[in-house]
């Protein structure tokens, strides 16, 4: 996968997880926790590629 395509996909996934986390953080802990885990996976993936 092209580096730019990968970064764009990672950015979209991070955006979606952040939006979903923020929406559910007070109303649905299970969904919020799942999104928080996704955010951490994205950040770890970014750190290992640098």
C-alpha cells in the first residue's frame, strides 16, 4: 500500500473512532471502550511505522 494511501486511511479511521468515542462516552461505555481501544491501536501502528 502506498504510504499516502495508508496515512489517509489511518486518518479516516482515527477521525471515525474519535467521533464515535465522543458521542458514546457518557451514554454507552461498551462502545466508548471499543473506540478507545481502536484509537490506541491506530496510534501504536503509527508509532511503529515512524
